[in-house]
């Protein structure tokens, strides 16, 4: 008789509960979605964890012992569950357990707190947005609720909720104005905020649904005086196939040296050089701590956007910002492509980066010179004439 080996029992410790991230409503399908997430799994448990995820609708007729499976082998820690009921009484709870390709590694997590869907027929609290990012703080603003709400005796104010990247939302206070400044934040962290219109119990003006989440927000990171005066408060950074503004301090912290890349799509040598620079950037930017900043010489914003979003993985000065032309004038750019390598204090360490071999030796050499003493060079051949 063949013997069978039973797998070892899973650890007794339950994973932490899933936490709410955001919700949305789809007009075409007349249904809602809820996005939720899990805390990071310890590498000692699994380096490539999978998740068995279940959900349950909370209503009077539901059996608390019956859960429906969303996925048995989900690989990400962020889940968007679509096609949910979108009435004001619909709430769901979620749970998960960690597994690998063979066995389950944990028991079921603690169930999440109830998560409600976004109902289009119920009033929704205004979504917060960034007004100003400063050192160790962000200032949020949002549209006021209607006057009939804010002038009512039942209006208690706006409840503010905040979470970190891998944490659930929690209340951080209540204000009556449509602006709040959150202090004592870490510029290396990403923060998310929601707003809830708070009304007296039994008020006929609500209840209001809590707003969708803000985008990720961070305080301003420290920057050198050169970076502060030479660039706008935000640079464009790539996000998928498009671009979005990122705080200057996050893109160009003092620890990084800078490669100013003057280029344009109409320039043939530029289109030949850009793929080489992109490969260099992907291979060495993280290890040797540098950032490429695209300074466009394109003739219009559409050409800039097509070139930048289509071929470049680094940051860029917005096309309509004055600093784009200021940088071209300051560095007397007469031919492109031109790659100026700078220390974070603005000292030029290589005026002719386009003549570099763009390999690890170049990255290491620039890193060493950025840490020690500046050097100089000149513009080589293979440039397009560019008159500023």
C-alpha cells in the first residue's frame, strides 16, 4: 500500500486584514468596484507569494459561513473587484490566505472591515487634492459641499482620513473649512487622503459617502539651492504610457547627480542617441544614483509629448515652463543632442556626455567625479544645429 505524506500544518498566526484603498462607479455597467490591498508578505515566508482571495456580501439574507472565491492564485497585493452592487446598502468583507505554487502557507486572514460601494444616487464627499507640498507637510484642499449643507446646524465639518502605502485609512481629525495642512510627514513616504462630510445623526441632508482617495502625495524633499532655482516645483515623470508631475525633491534629491538631456524629435542624431541613453539609464541610474532630465527643443508641445512619452523613461521639464528655455540659454546649447552632466549643486562635470561610451565605466566615473571634483569637456560631432 502506497503511503501518503500530509503537508505540514500552516502557521497559527493569521495575516492582517485586507484594507480599503479606493472605490469607483462604472456608468456603462451601472456597477461599482472596490480596490483593496494586503500588507507585504515576509520574504522568509515566500519570495513569490500568491493569494487565495474570498469575499462576502453583507446583508440580512447572507450566510456568514459562506464565502465566494475571487481568485485562488492572485499574484499582486492590490485587488480591484469589479461588478459589485451599487446601492447604498451594499457592503462587502474580504479575506485572503497566502500560498505558494504548491501549499497554503497561512490560515485565513482576519476579515476586512466592511467596505461600501460607491452609489451614484447618494451624495458624495468632495475628493481632496494637493494645494501645496512643503518640507514635512502637505496642504490639501477640496470643493465645498453645497451651501445648504455647510450652513446647516447639522453640518459638523469634514472628517479627514489618511493612510500610508501599505496601511488602512484612519481618521486624523475634523475641520470646518475646505483646507487642511498635515504636518510631520516623511518625504520618503506616499500618503493618501479621503474626506467625509460629517452630519448630525438623523440629518435629512445625508448621509454623505466618503470621497474617493486622493492620488499619492508627499511633502517636498530637500533639494540643493541650484535645483531649487533652476527647475520648476514639479518635473514630469513617466507613468505607464503617459506622464505625471512629481515633486522636484523626489526626482532630484541632493544624493543624485544630474544628466541634462537637450534633444528633439525632429533631430535625426537625437533619435539615434535616445535609445542608447535609455538603455544606460535603465541599467545604471538606480545603482549609481543619477537622474536624466529631458529639456526639449521640440517646436510644439504635441511633438514634445509624443517624443517624451514614447521613448524616454526619465524625467522632463514641462514644455510650457519657462525654465526649459532658461536652461537652454544658461548652458549655451547650440547643437543637439547635448548631454550635460552636473553635480547636484550645479557644477558641470562633463559638458560632452554624448561622446561617452554610456557603459558602467562611464556611470562609475561620473559618480566618482560628482562625489569629488568637477571636470569639463566640449560638444563633439553628430549634433544638429539648434539656435535658441
